[in-house]
């Protein structure tokens, strides 16, 4: 649970996995924020190999994604799939690694239906609970499986039955047919690796800021106004909420005003820019007060336009024109960028000996030949 909570703390973990085949274009949310930390814990506990871990993570990600596709991902829905669908993925992982039979896994699902939640309102309110329900999914997915293994019983038809998961948790109409498309033929495992901390919906703004900085020498103290142009529908989203003094770190991760001000002030977007000290810096608070959102007429509803007005009267503009945000399947990070991200996380943590991190990096790149996951986890304990 704690590892999952930490994995989501800077909203810098992988999102997805993305669907392809018949379900192409569907998105399940942050599946790996629950499944990967849980898989590491269970794999360590049972003495699993790297290959066992890899199989379990792929299976759990595929399972959670399929359930999330049926549930639907909508920011106006009451439940975030991270707090619901993710838990089933973790239960599948635990069942796989512990060698459980079909009836035991079914019971674990039946138990889980009574252990789910997670309100999307956390994003609007900018509060820490945005990372809690994914952590609870990790905990509850393991707990329900252990309970089932010891004979505890749950709903007999936990997903599709009367008062089961889909009937109780999902806005109607939901689409059960999405769950079995390409089942057993296509496994959803390709994730979105984020280039920057914070909500992926802010990354196009960060990239616009970096594009402007690449062309112009901007002194943040001379900025008069920062204008974020978005699709009119996005003006109603949490991203358009102003960031102000006293707001939490969670708000800094999700409110676009902070992302825009931060990239222009600090010339980047790094983990250290989202600490409590960094987000309450008087300079960032002052600059956030100069940000405003306006409706923009852009072809793609997901594109944004960033305009920086200077006290001198000069004005600089950038429009995000890439097909997708960095890290998406059509705009993936390079191997060098992924390696840089690994070391960025390691350096920010500052608790693990570098020689251990080097060994872990080598093991990750050769995971199929790692004899025991515990040998890798031991190197990560500070």
C-alpha cells in the first residue's frame, strides 16, 4: 500500500496501459500505480523470479484495463477506476504469483466488490486523496486474495451479477463487450512514460513553455501575464482552477496554472519543483497569480496555446502541435530519456547507494533472467 502511495505521489509514474486492436483509443487511467508496486511486494514474498513478475504484471495490467474499459473513464463519473478496476488487476497478479485456483480467484473478486471506492473529486479539490485509492487498490487486491485463499467467500458473480461491480459502480450504459475483445490474443502492456511530474494534461503546457524558452531569454520577474488557451470544455475541468498560496502539493500537480508558472520561472519541470517548499515559494505564488485561462479555437480539442506577455510589451506564443503528449505511444520517450528519468528519480530520492541503483538498473533491463525478485528489492531498501 505504501509503495503504491509513494509511486503516485508526484504523478510521475506510468499511465495506461494503452489499448490497441478492437479497443484502440480507450484509456484505463493509472493502472500501474497499483499493479507494479503490489506485484513487487507479492513476488518478493513468494520468492518469484523476474520472469514470473513480468508475466504477472502483464496479466494484471491487461485485466484491470479491460474492467476499466467496461466501467468507463469519465472525470464526471463518481468513481475513479484507479480505486476500482486497479484492485481486480492486483488480485489477478496475486492469484497468479501465489498459484491460486479458479474458485479462489473468483472469491477474491467477490470479496473485492465490497472494498472499492475512490472519488474523482480529489482532483478538483487538489487534495492528497488522489493517490490514496490506488494504494487501497493495491492493499485490498492482495488482502482479498489472501482471504479467499484461506476460505473466505465472496459474491458468486462479482462482475456481471445483480448488485455486482458493474451494476453498482458503473454509469449506465456500460459496455461488457469491451472486456473480451481480443482476449488472450492482445495483452495491454504498453504504457505511457511521463516526461515530467504532474498530470499528463499539463505536459503540453510545459512543452509550450520550454519551446518559448528555447527561443527567448525570459526573466520571470518581467512577466506581466500568462494566458493558457484551451478548448472551451476544458475551462470546466480541474486543470483550469487557479493555484494560490496555501494550496497543497496535489493542487500543484493538477492545476495548469502552476505548471505554466513553474516552467517559466524554473526553466523546466522536475521533482524538486513539486516539494512543499517549492510550491509555497513566494515567487511561484506571485507568478501563478498572473495566469488566466481563455477559450481557444484550435483544431484538436486536446491542443493548447500558451502566451506570455512581458512588461516591456513583447509577447511570446507557442501552440502544442505534436500528435500526442510526450510518452504516448505515437510520441514515445527515447531509451535515453527513460534512462534519464530513472536517474532523476534516484537522485531525488537520495537514500539508495548509487552502486545499488546501477545493479537494479541492469536487472530491470534483464528482468527475464533475474532468479529472484527479492534480490532486486533488497538493493532498493535504504
